C-alpha cells in the first residue's frame, strides 16, 4: 500500500527543515513557524515508525532480522557515505585556501571536521553524545538514531510481537521522560540525545499504525480531519518552540499521520499532485544534502565579508547570518532563499537517481538473496514467516 499523501508531507517537512537551517535573513526567517521547524524531524520519526510497522510489524523472526537490517542500512548509508566523501574533498579545498592565507572560519579537519568525528559518522555513532557537537554532515545524526532504533524495533517484533503496542507505548513514554529529565525538557536534541528522541517518535508511529490498522484501515476519518490535523500541527510548532510543550511532538504528528493515512480528504488530493510527490520521493536526499549546500554558500559569503568585497555577515540572536541588506540589496535575501531551495531540490533529484535508487536496488537484491539462502538452508517448510519485501516509498530514513 502506498501512502502518497504522507510521502508528500514528508517532502514538505524536509524543505521546512532546510529553511530552519538557512543562515539568511529572509522574509520568514524570524517567524515562529520557521524558527521552530526543527520539530518536523519528529514527524519523520513518527512516519518512519508507522511505515516500518506496516511493512514488517507482522513478519520478522530471527531469520528475517538480518535481511531487514541490511535493507535499512542500504537505504541510509550509501547517500550518507557519498556526502561524507564530498565533504572530505571540501575540507581538502579549505586546507588549500589556508595555504594561501584565505580563512573560512574553522581550520580544516578540526572541530566538527575532525577525522575522529568522521569515523563516528561513518559508523552511525553520531547521535550518542560521543562528540561535543554535530559532526560533518549535521543532519546525519537523525539517520544514525534511526538505524539503531530499527534494531530495537526488530528486537520487539521478534521477541514481543503480541505485546508490541504496550512495549511501544512504554518505550515512547520512557524516552520522553528521559528527555524531560536529562535534556532540560526540550525536544531540540541532536548529537547528544538523538537516539532517545528518535525512539520517542518512532514507537509513537508504531502505536499509530496499530490504531489505524485496527480501527481506520477500512473506513474514512471525519472529512475535516486532515484540515484539523494540519492546523493543529502548525499551531503546535508555532507555540511549542523549544519549551517543554515540544515534548508533545510525537503525539501531535501521530494525529497528522492518522488523519492522512486514509487519503480521503481534499488536502490528500492536493498532495497527490506531481510536485508534491516528487518532493516526497526526493525527501531523504533533500534532507541530507542541504547542510552541505549551506556550508558551501555560507563560506563563500564569509570569504566575501573577510576580504572586504561586501559586508554580508550579521549576528542574529547569537548566530551568524547572511544579510544582503547590508549592501542595500535586501531583495537578494529572498532571492537567495528561493534559489537555495531550488538548488537543494535539483541536487536531491540527482542524488536520488544516481545514488539512492541504484544503492537501494543493490542492497534489496542482496537482502533477498540472503533470505532465499536462509530458506534453502532451513529446508522445506521452514521458511521465514513473511518474506522481507521492498519497503513502501514513504519509508525514510530518516528523518
């Protein structure tokens, strides 16, 4: 089953996260909605739990766990590794600039660009607080968190399938309590408590799927449910911000997923339009490439500022941002924002076509061969309860 509307929403949320990170003073940059759009990462986690449960919640056992995890690794790691390779090349470029006395801020291969941090990123260990800040490709903390959460889900699906809902409720609530106690009551955690944040959202998504499966799979929700869920989510993001209220994100986004899973409303029909569907397909790439594009753009602006070509850098709430109004070109801020989104989408379309799709195909074939080998070794009548199948297109990593 294809959850087209949810897939499209994921694309929209990915773009909103991109705008949240954009260090440019554009016309919406100081709005509460954009300033708090980091919360849409929690939508990714909830949606991931929902769809993973849909695809695998009734079909994992000890034999099928390996192929399942291989598929998930193959969905996340290839693009992640490709971006890290590109960032290493960029750091080599920064090193060359340093040899000519051109500074772009931090020295090459230091701080977040340290080679030890690179190893942590490569092995998905960048969401356990092993480094004092986000490393290399900043958004990758969330896919690290997701991979380890997949492992936890597999354990639940194998050993506690009949009690999955109760275990999922416990894990989600326990994770939220841990965040309330150990992260100063905020949802804005990444490299330090990223896995805990992911567990809270992912297992809320698992519960949401079970509710949908039992009560709403064969029926439509109230016709206005999509509008109400959308309005509620927008209001929540604006009001919750970085307060303790943000801990309610898994519950709010669970309602959004529940409302759009049936795809029976006018918003679902709108989200089935080609541009939204494309954003959904490319959403993982959109999310993963945007930080690299920001790094390249911002350091060009930093060089221009440092060399006196144009004053572009301004401090806003303790953060450096680019503001073209410093050179009487405030219109350029908004043009930059639009261009930034367009470039991200274009690059994401390329990485999806030439990295994500081939890698996913290869890993899926590898996982299928592994499953078939296990069935042959087990002998007739001892196959896996439900053969692992390619995941529906809304499965993300992340997220």
